[in-house]
């Protein structure tokens, strides 16, 4: 397929610097010296007599600037036999607070967003050891606060990153970052054996298909994990008022490989109230189908915080389906889609919901529990205070590979602004064939308490 002449291209270099848009990064992109990483530890999964952990059923929870130790908590919650087990979590130190962690679909490379001396989250740090979960910060970082070396334009920066995605896998993976003050998408190389380096910048101001609307504080980005029939990835960028779609064409027949970004469509009415909050970070309530890159589920569509909508036809067009308002009028805070592409699980301030129809476009709530209620599913779990609580204030959700368990971060405090250690990772069995959740099988307490606008749990 011919690459459109107006497409913006991100080039990926496996060794040395990356060349994109006539710019080459030969360092961190910053005049500030790279920090010395704090000592790291090999994640522990509890006493030696405990079962061997699985290679899936692992959660990564950044500290998100909650005033405690800076780093990422590694949470193993499945044994090698695929059964649930409350392993002891392990905290891995990083040089500064970590806001986000993104890993590629093959779980081979990772990219963390850390706080910089400028006071914003602009350090992009490679994360090693993703494949066996013995993670550690990599070498030097890339500072998105500063423009890359000349001749790149000075506006090719993301002063404060609020969302991150990854396109491609392993040594071909490129991290994509956006933030409310940025005028485009920043691409950063992340090969498994090198520090992140500048890969290119895709401005919001121009594209392949006509005029692009003005910038609307676009703060969330998501990429499909697979390509469509034409060999293209889908990428969505979301702001307070609009949703932009990009066609991303990989070309691995050149050296270095390259990704051509082409803006294709925009819907100016699919913003989200949550994204209007300057502190909102994470996935932005966007979830691509794992089996169909042409469709994605959105939470908080338009002015409705309780509504979901499926968009199809991606990346060429944004075609809406009929929205679904969840019973009880919750505030949607996180969405994830099962591996079979049929069901989605929704995390809200009132509890969990499951909807079917991701594969058909007709969204329907799936009844849960003994009463088969289509309202919030809020089973009891043991919180950090030692007491039992109903599962509410869910900030982030994720389904493991294989789809048999759901992990959710929950708080004992409604609308928590962040800070403290009353967060809990609650793990629930999930039946991918029926869309039914079961009572929690694991609860890991005393974790960093994420704010209600932080959708940052990474699960594999």
C-alpha cells in the first residue's frame, strides 16, 4: 500500500539515534544530567514455600506521585498453574516518581514516565526485565520537556505527559506520548537494549485527509495491538472535546523501519468530562478490541460520565454506535476488553459493570451476581483497614492474557485526590465465555492510593 505523501513518519533505529522529520537525537534531549537511578530490587513473590508464580497474572502499579517512595509495585497474583494466590507485592525503586508504565503487546519492552526537575512528568525511562517481571529502570532517559536537537522545530515537545501508548512490538516498538499542552504526538524509540531516543513528532495541525481541527487539549492516546487487513495500526487521540483517528502504516522493508502516521477522521463531540481535569492521566477510557483494530470502546462520551460508546470503521472513519448509559449513573473511570473481543469490563466509582456486544456494536449490560443485576457489581473484599467493604471507587481495571482474571485497583476513599496507602488490588475470576465475574479471590492491600482520575494499572 502506497504511503500518502503528507503522512508524518516516525523512524525507528535499533542502534544509535533515530532520525525523524529531519531531526536526530544524540542524547537525552535535555541539558539536565540524567539522574542516577536508585538501587533496584528483584521482585519477590513471598516466602520460598509459596507456589511458583505464573508468567501472566502480573500487575504493575506506578506510585503516581503519591508522596511515598518513587517507583513501581509489581504484583503477582497467579501461580504457574493458573490459580490465584496472594503473593507479597514488591516495590522497585526508580529515580523519581513514576506516573505511567506502558509495555508492548509481547511484554518485552517497557517505557515509564517519570517526574523531572521541571516539576512535570516528562522523563521517558526505559524499563528492563518486562518479560520475566524482574523490572528495573534502564539507562539514560529522554526528556520530552525540551525540544530535540536542531533542526527539529522547538514546539516538538510534550511539557507534561498525561497518556502514553506503544505501537509495534519488541525491537520495533515505539512509544507515543501526548499531554494537554502538546501540539502533537511525540514518538520515542524503545528497543530492549537501548535508552529511549527521539523518533519523530506528528503535529495535530496537519495530516493526510483535509483540514485538521484546532487543538483541544488532547490528553489521551491509545493504539491497537494488531493491524487491520491492510496492514495498518489504528491510533486514537482524545481531548476534552474531540476524538482523532490515525492510520499508522509500518514499513519494515527499510532500515531503520518506519511508521507513517496519517490523520483520517475527527469527531468533535466525543470528549470526556474526566479529561477536563488537568491531573487526569492514563488511558483516557479508550480500549481497542484485541481481535479487531477497527473498533474501540469509549467511556464518558460527550457530557455523560455514565455512558459508553463503541466506535467502528477505524482508522479510516469514526462510526458511532448507540451509546449505553450504565444503570445507577456511575462515573466511568476505566475500560478494558476481553481477549475474545466480545465483552468489556468497566471500572466506576460505584463498582464494576460488564457489557457485551463489543463484536456486534449493540452494547448490552450483562447481569452479575446471584440476582443478575445490571447495576454495579460490588462484591465484598477485605480492605487495608482489615474490614470488609463493598468494591467501589474502582480507578483502573485490566484483564490478564487469556482472560480468566480481572484485576482492579480500588480505594476506601471516594474521589481520592491521591496519597496514602489505602489502595487495594482486587482480583476476580472472569468467565470470558459468559461475561460473568465471581467474588474476589485475591486482595492485596496497602498499595499506593491512586486518585480517581488515574487509570494507570498495567496488567498482563
